[in-house]
C-alpha cells in the first residue's frame, strides 16, 4: 500500500489508453486495411519494422506512410489515410477532469511520458487541449527515446527536477509501469478512471 504521507510533486502521464484512445493501434490498422482495401498482414508486418523509427522522431509521418502503404500506386490519397488516422483519436473526459483537478489542487508538475510519432502527437495535443493540464511533453518523438527505454523516464525526471520517489507515473501497460518502478518511480496501473482515482487517494491525492 502506498504511503499516504509521501510528498508527491509530479505526475508522469501516458496519453494513449489513459486520456485518449490509442490513435494508431492494431485495431485502427485493421480498420484502415478494411476501409482502403489493403492486405492487413502485409500492412502490419511493414508497420512492425518501420514504426519504431517514426515514434522515435527519426522519420516523418510522410516517410512512414511512404514505406507503409505508398511504396506503390494507390487509388486513394495520402491525405485520406492521414485523416483516417487522426479520426481514430477520442478523449476520455473523466480522466482528463480527474488529473486536471489534482494538478491544480496540489500544484503538481505534469509531464507526458508517451510513445507517439510527431505529427500524431502534435495533432492530439492540440485537438484535445492537452496543454491545459500537461506542462511538458517528454514524448518519444521529441526526446528520441521510447518506453521502456529508461532514458525517456530519466528525461522526464530531469525536466521536472524531481526525485523518483516524488513522482507518480500513470500508464495502462504493465511493462511500462515495471520499467518506471526500476528507477524508483511510484506508479499507478491505469485500468479505468474509478480505480485510478482510488490509487491516487492512496498516495494522498484526493
């Protein structure tokens, strides 16, 4: 059980699966393959090879899509596929409200620690007003490191200027939670807003 007397100064926050849907996950790629009459297995196989470079900020969305789909002539435009990708993002308003409330009540620093490509990330930040409650974005595309690489968590600690024990990291994926815990960061495995609210309360954030 987390210590209630612990002083928390910062929240490290995943985005996809916590505040927003996962923007370009397996299900979205399946839907894209169906909509645009693409071979999903081929699409997904190419995605697995090339997506790390995009998430790490080493290639652009155009370059990623050129290798993913537009290596041959297609009967649809690149913009049509981009629009489809962006439309997959939806918000979880209750979770946004919860963290916004805690941030302002306890004057917490908030740092996004998420794996996302630049164009998708920037769209999601602007479209859903994430800057309203997240101070800094230590996103993979900006810091050129991807979870579970410990460097991305260390970047966040350096940016927030806090000790690991003063930080709570919220993520929906256990492996990323475990990677953060190895650095001494406190964690919450997010499954839904109600359980995360309870977990925050156990850390003294009510």
